[in-house]
């Protein structure tokens, strides 16, 4: 399984990770090697085997709907790169 | 004050504090002094919280003076891995992305430890976002193994393990997604446990791979491990995968003989390419368990073990790619300022905020989850995950515990594997199947090969932490490997 430059760039776009040309080349090679190693799974017969998403056998965990105090906005916003009053400031989504 | 206090176990420190032979302030000062002396060589700490530590120590001394009924952890210095949220203390995940992030809340484990009146001396270095096996992926600096400063301490909880080994803290917390507590514990010759998935709350642990992550203790011996586990285990309704099972007193299981215990040795864990001296050390340790009364079956087989690496490196990066989508430069963390528009800002924030390994795993996970590849990679891996779990279930019908090496080699040289991700991934080959199956496992010191630590891994069925502690404690009563400390 060889991953082309175009495929690497496509995945980078899906993941919204900017990459330099050098990184694209390196990832193309490294990810190809890793994916080749995954081929070993093809040897395993998984007919009628259900998937495991997590190992604890709990289902439908619910909580009581209780009103509780939230953290104060100024504490939450203390880590915000850009803020405006009590709001996170974001760049325009539609331009 | 002598530096001897840096060799104290929790049990010993607690006894001295309670008998008023030592104050928490004296104890804490000894550790802070030790930190100042060895930190320039070991580099295990991202943040040193000396003011906070002394404040907490004074408070502990007041409690002791007032004759209060103190916890075994009261007034005892601890180090916290830097992916566990600590209110008001920078929590970086050793990433540029969170270099200046100060959590507005405490993780559940921190709330629980604070309720015990502990002393926090700082936050431990790690591989960025817990992705790695050596701390070389830390965006801040690499931690050095105190047994040989030219070698890695293991990872990702490398700072936690190195600090306990060299006496910068009496114990530490780490997190383990594929071996990140056990492998560094093995590499630094300390005791490290990954509890059963769900045993310890993940609330406030910065998420890497949510179905695999678990917080656990790194201590100097199994008896101390039991004390820390007592403090941090238990149900938490803020973590929807928290287990409702009752929490026993883990100190009650500590025994000195292992009569009637059935131990299996899965042959697939003595892998090709494993260092011969490591295999020899582990076989010797297993024989010791036999002498303590355990029945040992050397011919156990878990045939799908060789598939675990691929399963792990599909599932963990897939979950990581989703969890790390939150780092968009808007709510907290690094944010690229000079962007042209929203998408450019997001891409550049992630380009410059994440290091090479984190980007590699996000890319790998995004690929495995992307249209056309989901069934072939992610779904297939989840199905093989079921097979691996079932194999363990079957083995535990016959055995109380399984024993393997923690790692196939002794600690490797800094720089040796940084350019070859697959080789780095292989250093977790003995530990990651346990996370896939959600089992508890502990790594304990089991000797040395070429003068470097060898760790033995004891694996149990879900919620059998008591069995693991019993075996580990019995072994540590009969051997002295865990008492050996590096000279620095």
C-alpha cells in the first residue's frame, strides 16, 4: 500500500493539518510503511465476529438531569486566544 | 536532613510523619532540594510547584499536629503527569499546543488526592499528548534515564518514572494507553500499574484514545501502589466509562506466599528480536514465583498476539484524530495569529502547534476512518480486538495471572529510534494488547541486563488488581530488585 503525495494532502485537508513539502514526502513514505504492516490483519478470519468499541460492558449510561453551577465565564475565557467580552472571538466562517 | 529521605516509600514516610519524627515541610524540602540537584541532568519535570508544595506541606503538618485522622498519603510529595488537569497549574501535555494552558478545574484523581492532603511537587514530562515510548516526542525536552543518562526513560510517562526512580517524588501518577505507565516503569526500575479500564476516572485526563486510556500509579513497590490505588480508584459519574464495581481496600490482598495461584506464561510474548538477557531475567523471575508457591504453566498460547500492534496502531490513532480535533486555536491553546481566514488559521494552528508524531498519528487515524478505508482498517481492527479479548478471557478461565516481559529490550539510546516510527512502536509490543482488552497489568522490577533495568509484567482479568498486587508484593518480599536505586 503506497500512499501518494496527493493522498497525503487529501488526508491533511480532512484533518486540517498544514504540512510542509518535506513533511508531505516524509509522511508519504512513513505512512506507507506503517500501512504495509497493517496488512497482517488480512490473515485474520473475522467472519461473524462483532467489533469491540470499548472493553467495559456498560450500556446506556445516564445521569440525572440536575442543575449545577457551571464554571464562571472569565475562568473559561482565561485561556482563550481571542475574546470579546464574555465571548470567544472567532474568524468569519462565511466571507 | 539527609538525602536518605529521598529513598522513603509512602509507608515509611507516613510512619515518620505520624510519629512526628519528620514534618511534611522537612520531607517536602528534602524532595525540592533533590529536584534542584538532579533535575539539570534528568529533566523529568515540566513544572516545579515549590510554593504550592510547601503550602500543602504546612497544611499537612497542621492536620498532623491537630491529631487528625490522616490518610496514608497526607503530606507526602507526589508528581503528576502533565496530561492530568490541575486547577491553576499549567498542564501542557508536553506540547506547544498547550504550553500556556492553565486548567480551570481539577481532574477527579487530583480532587481525590487533594482530599487526602497530598503535596504536589510538580508536573511530569511526557511524550507529546502521551504519544510515544521515550519522551523524545515531548515538544519541550527529553527526559534522561537516571540509570544511564544517555538512554531514554521510556514513555510516555517517562518523567513520572524517572522522577520516582531518582527520588524527586515519593510516587507519581501516569497514564497508560498502550504501555505508557508500564514500559517506563520497567525502563526505570519502578513499580507501575495500569488499572482495569474504568477502574480510575478519566475525567480531567487530556484525551488521547478514549477506549484505551487509563490513569495509574508509579511507585517504589507494590505496597505503595496499593495505597495510591486506594486513593484514586472508584466510580465517577463524570466519566461515562467509569466502572460501578465496588472498590476494595487494596492493601488487604498483600501476601507473601502464592500457594494455589495459577500463573500462565504466553509464549508469543517472548518475541523474535527480543533481547536474550531480558528473556533470561524474566524466566528467572517466573521461577521465583514458582518457588513462592504459584503453579506455572510455560506453554500458554495467545495466537493473535502478533496482530495486536496493527490493531492498536489503527484504533489509537483513529480515536486520537477525533479527540485532537478540538485543538483549533479558538477556545484555548496555541493559536496561529497571522492567518488569512478561518481555515488557514486552523490548519496553521495545527501545523505549528503539533509535533511530528502527533501529526503522524492524526494523519494515520484520519486515513483509517476516511471513506473507503473505514471497513478495511478501523472496523477490521475492532473485530480483531474482539478476538484478542476472547483469547485473554479463555486464558483467564485457567489462570489467575499471565506473566510476560514488560518490554522486549532494556532502555534504548536517546536518538536510536526517533527516525523510525515503526521501530519505536515495537517497543510497546508486550504492553499494548492489555489496553486493547481493557485488562489490568503491573510492571515490577525483575533484575538487570547489561546493568540496565528489566521489567516484568503481570496481567490479570478485569478488576483483579488485588491478584496483581498480591503477586507483585510476594515477589518483592522475596527479592530486592525494587530497592535498588540509580546513583546520581
